[in-house]
C-alpha cells in the first residue's frame, strides 16, 4: 500500500484508488484506472484521471458530480491504494528480485538496484534495462561497474514506471586438467589468461603452460 498523498504522483493505468465523497457513502468506492486512463464512477460514468495528481483527480470527479447536478458542493477525497502504474521490476541476480514502486520522480537506475538490495555476488557488470519512452520500446545495456569506476555517471539513467531491470549472472570460465583447483570461476574485468590460471591454484607438477588449451563457443 502506497502513502496516501505521495508527492508529485501522477495517476496511471493499473492504479487502484479509493474515492470518498463527504456525507455521500453511496459514492465512496474503490476503483481501478483503466488502460485508457479513465475510471468508471457512479452517476457520471467515465472520468478521465490518467496523468493527473490526486488533487486534480478529486477536482475532476467533483466537477462531474457538480455539472450533472447530482451534488451541489461535492467534497471529494482520493486515497491511492496501489500504484501499479509506477512500479519497476528488478529481476535476475539481485538480493531481492521483485516489483518496486517509484517513490519519487527522477529515481535513477543505481537507486532502484539499491532498493532491491544491490547486485548479488553472482551478478554481472552489465545490466539490461527495458521499457517504453514516448510510445517507443527501449532496450539499454549499461555497464554499472564501469559507470562508477570510469566516472560515466551520465549513464545512470532515470527509470520510469513499467521498466524492467535485469541483472544477468556474471560470465564464468571453467578450468580443468592439471591444475590445483579445477572448477568454475567468475570472469573478472580485464582478466588475463595467467590470472585465470592462478584462480585455479596454478599448475600441478605434471601441468605445462605449453599444454594449455582455450576452448570458446
């Protein structure tokens, strides 16, 4: 459940609201904003509220009741019950995958990752963001580690309702044969072949660097 009066919040498709009209219990109801941005309301029918603040939506419903001569001076109050239109999905290798509400405007990618508990130890450096901007689908691959290490903070994009953030698992390499610790290990940024060999504990007495082979798909 969201805060009753979230600052600067704009209603959108999928949001659930509770409408209360003072001294008119028959007009108090819970309703959902449709894909077209409207709600269905008793007496007046369809009321467009998509893109409005809660105060503006209250005024729109009050005007419809007043214009239809149903109530002379309606006092309308709206409570946001569920803000589905401004949720962002954070998926993949994060501590707490799930859907999270945008609590403020201008929430950035790094903040959404922090809300989801951060990238897990198995998570990769490059994160995929999908969503819609100006009715166009977008897909961006963002190097989160490079963004901070190389001071490219302009890549820390502002997320929007409906976005999905996916954190893939970090690529792995597999080392086997005449090494001390065969197994799978993370491919670290800029890792050399010798560093990869050291991850496996180095060669056994029977192993030789001349006998090393690299297999790639």
